[in-house]
């Protein structure tokens, strides 16, 4: 009982499908949520824009608060019940959002969605349980690929469904989550044996306790801060890309969709296909350096690109930035004991959720300023330069990262 038995392949696949569906259900409503908000407000575009920001911040705040709760809970009662409960709750929540009669009901549903989506931290802990330390970067790369594919497929599916009926994407997202719950109920074994569990400690299962947990080790806090910076930089795309591409290149929805799909495909290739190969060749730390360096180059290139062909030319370099997060996650997981993997992932997700609260405000404000008629169009990529600066800060922190010792003491 010193270590959990390896799960069936179907169980590992279920975790990847769970991550994919979490992102799919988030992405599938992106094209329709602002329109529903606008409809509840009587068609006011300016009010809808403000409320869309509120919805996004509320979702991020729910993640910030509840990710450490779910992570610590999974360390106490096991991963399986937390993942399954989240899948079921997500499905029911999307049904309620599909039937929302007013704006406040819809906002409440979005908050609940943020709470249930916090199970992603438990999914990472599950994979940490069943994967040897040297294989975690590859597995986390696969999970990153599932993220990317879900986020590409979601908007591509939500747009056509929303054109039929704006409530239809919510029903589809609910159905997928509930089907995933039923599938997992029959195939998902527990990954954390009882002798590896720890007592649930409410004082640690909150954002402040999460930060204190990360601060126990200078390495975990350093890596978690780097992850926060990467998440902050990544937010530039969902926050500004649609408006930036329309302003800078004259793109419409079709061109934006093709570009984002291309980004998703390239990212999936890197994270699912190349991460394990590169880590095996040069190690986790050097692979992390390579990914961060590519991030700095690509975001700077996006910002300065004079036309869309140059912008697109930097996309393969930007995809290589996808090497960063899986290796940060793998290095971080090596610094805590097996029975604390859920707490670690919950704390890390909680800290990263701060990006979803504040990044839209920062990048949106920069874009609003540089698209003013008095500002030359050549400066319209300033948001990407800001993103590059966050990645550069991460690179500076990376120089102090070192791998964990072979044996971490039991907590």
C-alpha cells in the first residue's frame, strides 16, 4: 500500500477527457455568453461589455477561492469523489444557466461554473499520483494539449450552435459533462490509497493558506509565481486578440477563428508530441528555459508584426512556449510529498486564478489606450509587449530553479 496501483488506461484517458471537456464547456459558451448578457440588458453594447468583464472576474474569483478547497479535500477523501462530484455539478450548473430567466441567475451560474471547474487541480493531482516523477512533464504536456484542443473546439462548436439558439451551447455543455460523469463513475479508480491521505485542514484550504503552503519551500513558491506570470501573459489572447486583429489587420470572425484554431493545433503538437521528447533529451529545467525564451520572442514578435503574415510566422515559436507550463508543474510536484499533491495543485491553481481576475483589466486598459485615434496604429500591439514583459520576469525567476531531491519526506 506504499504506492497506488497503476490505473487502467481508461481511467487515465478519463482524466484527459475531463480536462478537455472542462475547457470545451468553457469555450463553447464564449461566442454566446456576451450575447445573452446583452439581451438581458436590453441590447446595450457598452453595458454588456462591462458586465462581461464582471462575469469573467467572478469566474476567476471563484477559482481563486475554491481551488485550494478542492485540492485539500482530494488529499483527504481521495481524487475520485472530488472529480466525479465536480463533473456532475458542472453538468447541472450548465442546465441551470441554459434556463436562466434573468442576468442575476446567469451570473450565479457562472460563479458555480468557476467553483466546479476548480477540479482541474484535482485532475493534475490524480496524474501526479499515478506517474513517476520523470514522466510527469510528458503527462502534464498531454493535459496541456487537452486544454488547448478543448479551447479551440469549444468556440468553433459554440458559434454554430449559438446561431441556432443562444441557449443551445449550454445544453450541449451540460450533456457532455453529465455523460463524462457517468463514464467516470464506471471506469475511474481511486489513485490515492488511504494510507497516503491526510486530514482535511480548513485553515489551509483557502487562498491565504494556499500561499502559505507554497511559501513553505522557496522552490515551490518560485515555480508557482512563474506559473502565475505565464497565466497572466496567456490571458492577452482571450482578452484582446479579437479586437486587436480587427483593428490591426482588418480581420473578421472567420480569420480570427482560423488563427486561433491554428494556435491550438500547434500548441497541441508541441505539448502532446514534443514535450516528452525534448525533456528526455535535455531535461526539465532546460526545456523550461527553452519554452520561456520562445515566449519572450513570440510575444515581442506579435507586438511588432507590421502585417498578418509576419504575425502568423511567429505562431510556431509561440507554440514552443507551451513547453513551459508542463515542466513548471512537473518540477513543482517533485518538491512535495505524495499525500500533498492535491493541496499543491489546488494552491497553484488558486494563485494562477488571480491572472483571470486582473489580467483582463490590465490588457484591456492597454488596448483601449493604444487604439485611441490619437495613437499611431503601429503601437496597437502594446498588450503583447506587456505579456512579453511578464514572461521575461518569469525567465529571470527561472534562473534560480533547481530539480527536487530524489526523496521528499512524508508530510
